């Protein structure tokens, strides 16, 4: 099956890696799992071995029809629910509570998928995503924060699990990938939706002029003393400093 560039398709071709991703997701036997873009079904096959129910959303009509044939028994027994559609218009509220999200996602949708699911009313309990290696490193390993890394950390605990070489995919992308998990997903840092909105408004304002010191991005007088160094830029501040700002700037 030829990959479609417009859909950002890079099919995972190694069963051992699919198995390792599934084991990394730590699925309970009765768990519900959402898979985005099952593609050729390599990861789907492994998820079905461990999860109680798999809901797989595929945008590509040709692939969807092939998957219907390949997994007809699992679909008939309701072990697998196969949905033809774009994940960006999918109704997250219809998913079972505390579902897990496990997926090899198109690179161009990475930020959008994090935002959609973490900010959703029906958040997943955990996410196990195959993403660009550089993105996983920026979220977990970089000394510099970004809007994406702080957004993920505000809702859960991200962890760089393992690297997946570009040769594990067909067609091979130009860069390596990595499996990133986000566990303990909740809204524990926000007591209200208004607070949550204020946090993101602050982040966007703080990163609007990345080269500027944070104290120049906000009115000096309105900032709390002590937790924001004089020469700190937005990327230098940890999540705790942004949460303190959120509480201070009411």
C-alpha cells in the first residue's frame, strides 16, 4: 500500500517495535484504547492482544477498507471498533472514561493532537505516542522550555521511552522517531477552567517575544518578586514559575 504524502503517512513495519510500544503503554486487560491512524494494522494487532477494546480512527479510505477485511473477526466480536474519519473532527467525548491513547501520529499533527486530547473534557489517562525524536527531546530532555513542553507538563508527566530508527518505517522519514509517554494526566494544576485559560494566555504572551526577558513581556510591577530572575527568558522558566504567575496575575 503506497503511503500518501498529504496524510503524512509513514507506516511502522517492525512487529517487534509495535509490540514494545504496546508493552510500554502498560494496558490493563479491561482497558479501552484509542489508536490514531492504524495504517496497515501493525500496531493495532499488538494492541488487540492486551486491551479490552481498541477504537481505531483511520482517515484513508483505501486503508480503512483493507483494515475492515484484515480485522473482520475482531470487528464482529466488538473487540475492535474501526472508524473512518479525521481525528481532528472525532468526538472525544464519546470515548470511554480513562481510555489510553496509543498512536504512531503524523508529524504535522503532533502539536494539535497533544492540545486536542490534553485540553479535552474527556482526557486520556495516559498517552503513548510515536513522535519525531526531536519533539520528544524538546518536551522531556531540553533545558529550554517551549509552549509545547510546558503545556504537556501542565497536564501530566512526560517520559522519553525509547528511540525508533527511521528504517523501521516505510517510507522511511528523514529523521528518527521516539516513543514518548505522558502519564498521570489530570487538571490538578488548575482549580477552574478560567485558571486554565489564564495559564495558556500567559504562556503565549510570555513566548510572544522569545528573545525578550520575561519581565519586559509583562508589566514589571505586576510580577511577583523572587521567582522570576531579572534576566530570565520565557524558555528559562520551569512550569512551577508559570503556575505561580498564573496565581499571581489575576
